[in-house]
C-alpha cells in the first residue's frame, strides 16, 4: 500500500533525477557520498497537481483518463498507458482505480503516517523518498527533511561490510530481503537495539525500510545468555563461554597485524578438593570455590594493571567444572609471562582461606601452555594443557609444569602402543627370547627366563619395559600373559624332547598380579601343561615382591594351588619393595631373585661396597634358613659371580653368561655357560 507514495504518479517523481545524482553508488570506493558522512537536509517539494487541487479536502483524486502528466504535458514514464497498474492495459488496477479509490489512497497514506513503527520508502539508490513521523522521531529530524537522505547513514547499514553488501543486493534487486540487528543512537543520547528490515515493494522501483526497537528483547536475551554462559557458584565464565572465547582469541591472534600472534593458557585444578566436600560438605566446598575464583581473578587483573596482559579483554578466568579452572591470556608475551602468572596463582592459593569459621589450606597443580595461534586449534591447546596438568600432578602436585613437546611425544607414543596392544597379539607381533639361569657353583645352565619382545611395525623391536606397564593398565596383559606362558611351555617341552639324555631346563615366566585377579591362572597353567606335556617341575612363575607380599584371598589361594601342582614360585626383584619377611614363612615360594641394584655393588674388587655385601649375605642366609634358593640378577663380571658364589648365592643371571637370545640358540648356550662358570 505504501507503493503509491513512491510511484511515478507521485509528486516526488520530479526529484528522482536530482536524487540519483547524489546517490550512493557503491561502498567503499563508489561514486557519491559514502555511508557515515554528514547529510544536508533536503525539503520535500509538494508540487500541486490536478489530483491534489481537485478534492475538497486537498486529497488526491482519480487520475485523468490520459494518465498523470509532467510539467510539459507529456505522460510520465512511470505509469504510461499500457504500463502495469493501468486499467486500460489489462494489468492489475492501481490504488486509484475504481470507485472509492480516493478513500483507499487516503487510508494508505494515513496508515503510513500513523504507524508507530519507523518506516521509510527508498529508491533503488538508497535515498529516502518518504518517511513517516515515527522514523523522523527515531533519527531526530522532521520527515520532510529526510527526503533524499542516505538511508544507510541513518540506520548504520554501512558500518559493517557484510551488511552493506547484503543491503546493496536488495537495492539492486538481487535479493528479496535484508534483516539485521543494529545498534542505533537515539537523539536523546541513549543507544537502542533495532531490527532493520529492507525489502522491495511489489511492482515498484522502490523498497520499504522498517525499524523495530528490540532493546527489551535484546536485554532479555543478554541476561539469559549471561546466565547460560556463567557459573552460578563462582560467577565466572563457564566452559561454554571459555571455549567460545578461546576460539575467538585464536582466530583474532592469527590475523591481528599489531598483536603478538600468540596465546597462553594456565589450566589448573585444586589438589585434594574432594576431601573438602567429603569432610565439610558441599556448601563449604562451594564457598571455597568462590574464594578461589576471587583470588584467580585478582592475579589476572594485577598482571593486566602492570601491562603484562593486554587490558581487560586480554585475559579470561573461567571455571570449567568441578575444581578445574582456566586462565586464558590473549596476545601473550611468551612463556615467561605465563610462568609468572602460574607462580602468582600458586602463591595466592597457598594462603589459608577463612570460610565461616573454617580455616582451610589448599594447593593447586597447573599446566602451562604457550604457543603461536597460527596452526593451533582450541582442541589441540586444551589437550596439551590437560596433559601438562597431569604431568604437574604426576611430578608431585602443588606446582606448575610447562608443556614439553618431547615429553608429549613420548606420551603420544605410549598412547599409540596402548591402543594397538590387543590386536598385536592376534597379529603375531610378539616373540620370546631366553636368558640362561646359571648355577654359581658348577657353572651349569639350570634354566632360562622367557622375555617377551614386541616387533612393532612402526617403532621396531620393543623391550618389556616399553609395553608391559601399558598392558597392565588396559588389561591386555591377561591375553598377552597367556600367550607368553603357552609359548614358553611349548618351547621348554621341545628342548626336553631334543635332548632326551640331558638334564632338562626349566623355564621361568613372569606373571603380572592382574593375571591372578582377572583370569583363572590356575586353570590356564593346568591346561597349558596338559596340552604341551611339560612337567610342572620345569615351570617357574615369577611375581614381583609388591604383588606377592601381603597377598591374601584369591592371590594366595592361586599361589598355593600352583605350588601344590608342582610349579615353582619365585619372588622377582626381591629387596626393592616393602618387604614383610613374616610372609616368607607362609607363602608357597621356592626362589628369591635379588634385584640387580644389590649386585652392582659387587662390580669392582678394588672398590667393594661393604653395605651391599652385608645385605646380600644376610638375605641369602635368611632364604637358606627358610629352604629357599637365591638367584642374583644383573651379573656382568666374573668378579661379581665369584663374590656371590662365596656368599652362598645359588644361581646367577646376566650378561656375563649371555644376553637374551632366540630359542634356537639356547642349546648352544648350555655348554658355553658351563665353561664360563668354570
């Protein structure tokens, strides 16, 4: 309905040519006035026409039969005979066609003028053709003074390149509508949020611009967003807002020409916070979290005041959940700056907290990461921070630890190995090597220890210390241990059959304590011995001291059942754990294997270690009194072997006799070991 005001039969049509000369033709380099420049008021000219003069009330009447004419009497091009809207052309009748059209036109114009929503009709160059009083009130000018004004300047459509481009598309007919939110300044000096809509009028060469005040809705949404993005306990930004801010910081730092192009992160959690909740209750725990949040904020603000952090927008303190907090530093100046911030946080949190009569002391572990924003993702940065926080806890807590790429590479290797352990057993990537156990008295090889190796397709051959711990952590040690046990028993039985007249070699296999708990070790051993035909006396199972000492319940029952079966039980690395010698008399143990740290003191005859020799001598005497044999590990020289023999040690194992070898070389080592011993 407003189209009538801007069509060719309006008095404003005479101003169109002059307006176009002053129009904005492009942004920012086009001809004409650029958005944002000062506007000169242009008063609308209301030239009298036959229609306006004919009505008793000055309203426009029906157009003459020949159509509207210009000053020279010729038909105006905007609505010539046969054009759309001309009844004679068979097109859609215009608002001034038919009976009662004068009243309809008055209604349309009255509605436009009375509308409480700011409205303006624009030409295709973005200049105002007509504006209602509400629009004039919005921009602080009379509606008539707004004619020929640039609408983009009045509604801030030219300040954002993306919105400006979309606006030009509507003006050029390439888009049907633009709807955007802009922050406008009211004539009284206050700002308001407005939804600006621009869309073409049907069958007209002009567009309608409307402005809707959405300040109340915007404020409500802002309050709701604040509640959604902030932690109710500490009032700090929560995880969602932190990751939003982190992503924005990485993007802006990568493209900001005047910044450092780097970001830093201190990721921390409180040591022992669970104990506070468990002993004092969650209410005290929440108060402690609030007090911690205040100290963290103060630490960040103090650095900002010194210029170490770029203003209030250059840092963010957030609670990520539980007792985890993060301090984000945008445009960081380097690792020294992050290290200073981390130390400030540690010092601040070490001061006691006084909470409702409770005096609490806490500490924190902090992971510190600082790197260039280019090539860094929010996920990658948080993974590095989480890993570094774990290192800080692993190193003793109450400290900050800086991210170490080499240490992280080792961790990634551990993760890669852990994830491929289970399928590696099925793929046959493991193999066994054997190291002889030699009698120190006669130099005869009495048995061999089976040592597993992983022939990894990527990392090469790996020794047990690279993957056994991982296998125990993820549970794959049960399957791997069963394979090792079966393979070693098969091999021991094959040696026995190859040397029917010789003294058979026993095979010693390491067993993890998780194998005792997570599988039926007794049934596995019995089944494997039955399958291979190996006598139980030729199998020795080695368990670590920490796994055997203090055993009760199922582990002790399993060890007793295995001993009753005839299998020998050995305690490996004896002397390094928390030994409870009283258990030695009650456990079904046959052999003690002394840890190599005791044997190293026997290396040199010129510089002996009296303490080591005294301890080993006492342990050997104790074991013999209990009916146990003693094996010394890490024997590397003949001097060590001789001194251990004099003390009374029964067997030795080490590089003096042989490194671990493949099973086909073991028969040759039997004679070699005898000659070395003699």
